[in-house]
């Protein structure tokens, strides 16, 4: 006699691989899985307001725990809603297992309500897509997790055929789930790197998301210090070197990137460590003809006809950096004092100033109030470009954004997931009023889960990035005002109290009260968006 059913096997396997939360909106076909979650210790179902939010939450759980985040959507619209968050996990390199209902086999080629091909839908959004069978469901989940974690992490879609959940099967346990090991790089490629690095007089380090995953922060700082090298970061690599460090040279692509460009324009070699062009293509910032040496688990993606690739070292990152660190000390030709002066000038432009309450001052106050071990998530918009350059990030994972996918609506679900994963850590999110409206319904999730998070809304009634581009073309402002004037509305939303602030002092007081609260709060900052105009969308390439 069979001892369990498919639903209980699936849920136990997720729990045993380390999954603690499954995010989604349930369906009739999901009822057996819900009951299995209810009766299984160590795993919970989190009801969300929209499946897109479920995907964002699973993405962030994957980032913070190293275990694939899990989300669920039902047939048709449930799956298409979920798809936004699933694509985010893939392009932001977060391990995820995305579960959906699927039609049973006899109906897959038939015309039926809500029926679309989920395997085809998720194929371009994931690393792999598959469908469980009753007797091998646990093995399928183990394979999905391994794929999600290996190489550049991402999402894997697993279809759950309707009617299979209650099928009686033998109990099955999942084995250890881990990423495929990364092999060492070829010796000849490491030798080419060493030769190019030794010959270069002004190499610059460009650090990307892959270096964060490889946990090589100490090696990067040691390499920069040993050879006197400036360090550039992509936005999602923030925290890999302190902003106050003398070798820190700024963040690519975000505010005042033209000032950062004055540094990398002097380089004779870019040594890219874990650089993932999903954030920012090389061609968009490297001067024409500048040589590249890449250290990553994947080959360099660059126009090699225009940019000489003098070394493409594919394999484990840490041993390759050790090969450079073993070289004799060779003071390169960078003037670190001049670099420091340039960095100081850049940060001076980003500091809050007297006059109209602007986003720079708001970020200054928030950074002062939020403890260094706190987590700040952010949405997509002009404020993201300021955060990328201006926000002091003490360690990777303390600032969470989406850059490879760049979906508006990310910030609030991300904060919910961060608080669920790190309940003892202060968590806040920074949202523009446009992005806030995209997932405002997840306030109900924060209330239901009783999560003490501070939701900061930068209200300027303006889609500022698009408005700036309109003005650069001398076009009339059209379709970018969020509302004519005023606030997000009301003393509370979905049961979350709202405090409106109009200057730094009011903002500070509201933040301090917010972080002391025992549930979610909204702090709305009424800001002048024109401060963005001189800071963002600058020229990256010299």
C-alpha cells in the first residue's frame, strides 16, 4: 500500500531542501499542496495579493538564503502574472523554483478555459522548464534546484499537472541539493591573465554580481591594495568594497557616471571579476579599443572586434585571483590621491542641500537612521540611480535592487521577503510613487504577516527618468505625471498607517517612529524631483 501522496512528497522535499516560504495565490488544483504545507513543520504558505509579487518575494528569498525561492501561480493568468517575477530571478541571477498548475495530459492539446502552454511560456524566462510525474516528483525537484543554483543562478519552472497531487505514491526523500562544482580555469588562460596584468600600467578592477556570489570580497580588496588599483562596481555588487576605501572609484551606470568615467577612461586594461553584462554591457562604458581581461564562470560577452580580449579566464574565481595576489608587488601608475579627490567631488554633488526637500537629503537621513546591518530594498526609477551611487552599503546583501530585470514594483515585495528571511534585522524599502502603485496591494500581505517594515515612498508625482528624457528632446511633458498634485492619499492604506513628511526633520522623526513600530508603516516624503535632473542619465562612455 502506498504511504503518501504526490503533494506531501513535493512539500516535504521543498522543506528538506531548505525552503521556508512558498509565495502565491492558491487555486483549486493547489488545495492538496496547501494542506500538505499546513501539516508539514518548517514550511509556510504566504498568500500574496498578486502573483508577480510572489515571484519577487521568491527571488529575494533565493538571494538571501542561497536556497531556491519558491512561488506558485495557477493556469493562464496566474502563470502570466507570475512570469514577471520569474524573469526577474533569471536576469537578476537568483535561484528560484516557479511552480504552476498545468493541464492534465489529455487536455494539453485541447481548447479549454485558461489553457495555455506553460512550458512554452516559461522557456525564455527560465534556465529550464519541466513537468513532474507522480513517481519521480522528488527527483524532478532535486534536478530543478540543482539547475537553479548552478552556474549563474536563475529560475526553473516546474509544472504540476492537475489531478496528480492526490495520487498515492511511496514516500520519497530528497537528497542533498547543491550547485554543480565550478572547475578550475585552464592554466594557459590564467597565464595569459598574469601576463596582461603584469604588463599593464593602469589596470582597473570592474566588479560584478558574480564576484558577490563567489564570496571573494577580501581578495578583491587585497588585490586593489597590493597593486594600487581603482575598483569599479556594478550596482548589484554594492558592498564589495567600502565607499570610504581609498581604492573605491564608484558605481557604473548610475548617478554621475560621467565622473566615474573619468577614471576608467585612463585605464589601459579592465580586469573584470564576476562581471555580468546583464547589468551593463561593456560597450556602454569602456572606451573604444580598451583591452579586457575577464575572470568569471562564463566567457566574456563583448564585441571582441572592438575590444581586445587579452584573457578570458573561465572557471572558479577565487583561485584565479589568488594567482594575481601571488605576483610580486608592483605599484601601478594610478594616482590614488587624484582618484580620492574625484570621488570626494562626486559625493559632494550627491549630498543633501538646503532648499527644497530633495531625494539626496532624504537618502542622507535614511542612511543615518537605518543601522548598518539593516536591509534596504528599492524599486526602479530615478531614485534607484541615486541609491546606486550615493547609498553607503556596508556589505553585499544590505542593499537589494533589481538591475538585470529592472521591473517596477519590485521594492515592496522584496522588503516583505527580506523581513521574512531575516526577522531580527531592520528592513525598509524605498519606492517612487509610480512603482509603489504597481504592487501597493502587497501592503495587505505585510499586514497579514505582521511584518515590521518601513515603507518609504518618494512622492514627486512624476515618472522622473522619462520626464527628463522628454525634456532632453524638448518634448512636452506627457504621460509622466503620476497625479496632478498631492499625496498617495489617506492616513492609512490597507491598514498601514501613513505619515506625510515635508522636510528632513519631519522625515527623520517619522523614520525613527517607524522603525520602533510593531507592524508595517508608510513614511511618505514629498520631494522635488528636479534634483534628479543634474545627477542621473549622464554619459558613461568617455
